[in-house]
């Protein structure tokens, strides 16, 4: 993806990622929990607890940057995306994994934003450095989630 060179683009991506972490991933893990009925709960709990941690981190940075915290789905995001009804556990984790990859890649795009855009958003150097550390941590967590989902999905592949 091209480097983010505009503050409004970075703000929009931060708002979307907040919404994905706070609403969409939480709904997804709860929907999966209902379908799995006790199976694979440890993996789902890890994803859910980390998602709680992630949206709190993103909320902190939205507030520091004086960006309104979304209370409804930001433009471009559906209100609900998961429907695991009737899916076998490996397929559920395969579907969740797609969003873990999306999140990891979005956080990488944030990290790779033009440094001038990040500096304008966080003029205080201490905040800027902490923001970068936090985003790197989110990338690591999302990669770990991808691996968890991949393990739970086993050899499941979508047949087109």
C-alpha cells in the first residue's frame, strides 16, 4: 500500500481499527463462541482479551490526537460481518484469521505512515515514540492471532 501522507487518511484508519477491535472482533468472537459451544474456547478467549486491550490502546491515541472516538461504524465498515451459523470450527477460525491478517496489515500501514504525518498528529516526541511502540505491539499481537487461527483452522481451505 502507498505510504499514508495525509492526516485525514491516518485518522480514518485509526477510527476504523478502533471500531474493528471494539465492535466487530468482539461480535465475531462471541458469535464463534456460540457456535463452538465450548470447543476451542481458550483460543477465542485470547483473541477476545487482546481485542479488548487493543481497542483501549487505540482509544487512548484517538483521545490524545483529539480525534472523536467512533460511537457508530465509521464509513466503509459494515455494522456486523460475522455469521458462523452451521460452520465447522476450522472454517470459523479460517474466517476469523482473515480479519487478523487485515488488522496486522492495517497496523503496518499506520506504522509506515509518513513520519511528518505522525509528527503532526503527535507533536510531543514522547507520545510519538510511545504511539510507535504501541502500534508495533499491535502488529505483533495480530501476527500471533493469525498463527493461533491458522493452528485452529488446521488444513482448512476455502474452495472457490
